C-alpha cells in the first residue's frame, strides 16, 4: 500500500514592508504628544528633541514622517563619529536613531549637540530610555542630554492595541476578523513588540502548515508559549 504524504509549505523568511507614511501612523492617547511634536515642526520648544518609548512604539515611524517633511538625514547613534558629524548635519536636520546607553561615541554625540546649536540645525533623537538613565562618562554630555526635552510614548490602550494588530496583519497581507483580533488582544502582552511578534508567528505558522489564519491556529500558536 502506498501512503501519500501531503507536503507542507516551506515558510520563507521574506522581508515584509511596513509603511512609514503619515497616513499609516495609528494615533492614540499613547502617542498623541509625540505626534503633535512632529506635526508642529519647526515650532519646537527646542531644536534638539528626544522621543522615548518601548520597542515598536512608533518612534522610527514618527522619525520617518519628520525626516520626510524636514528634509532630514538619518543615522544610528552607533554610527556617529566626531568626524562625520558635520556631514550628517549638512541638510540642517538629522534623525539619530536608537540612542542606547553604552553603545555610542560620547564625544561624537557631544560634538553633534554643540554643532547643532551653533548651526541652528534640528535634531530628533530616538531612545528606549530617557537620558537621565544614561551613565555617560563625559560630565558635560550628561548635562547636555538632561537639557534635551523628552516626549514619551506610552504603552497602547485597548483601542490602539487592537488597531496595531490589524495593521501588522495588513502589512503581511493577512486577512483576519474582529473576533480573532479580540482573541489576540485579550491573551498577549499589552505591548507593541508582543503584537508584532505574535502576528509574525501566526503568519509563519499559517504558511508552514498551509492553514488559514483562524482562532484555532492562534490558540495553537499561543499554547506553545
């Protein structure tokens, strides 16, 4: 007797484009202050501003929106060097992403802040922690960072959290209904990162098993946590 085995689909790890346009930014009470800052440019309280929030909270999305309207260049905090600071500020506006304690050149950041002030350039910095928590060795840099106004993105409320799940699914061209959204929202951590990771796992398992994205599949995925 010949037994035919139904082949499983191979889940390819392909990149999924996430739209970073203003139209695709989901506004809620958690991020309304940060969005107002971006939309109020160039009428900022300070030419150097800092967006602080947890992973996936929309900092990079907001920075991308601002870079588009301000003609800003973008770089990572880790890539900053004292030598490349003048070039990074060449357009008069700069996004510095992911300022993380202990992972950047302190002299380069100090030079950036001073030169931005001298040139009257705009700088938008993103970080997961406020500068007060940064153990910088340069005393002058510590004082400069503490003087930078901070706008904080908060954890999402229920409405924003559900909208995020829908958006992450749409980014992956996944079709889900309101019941599944509610099921996920009530069972995973209330965080941006958890929503993105759960949707990614659902998509991967649906492709691997050749199954539709349903509540039953979601239950199987969450059961393995």
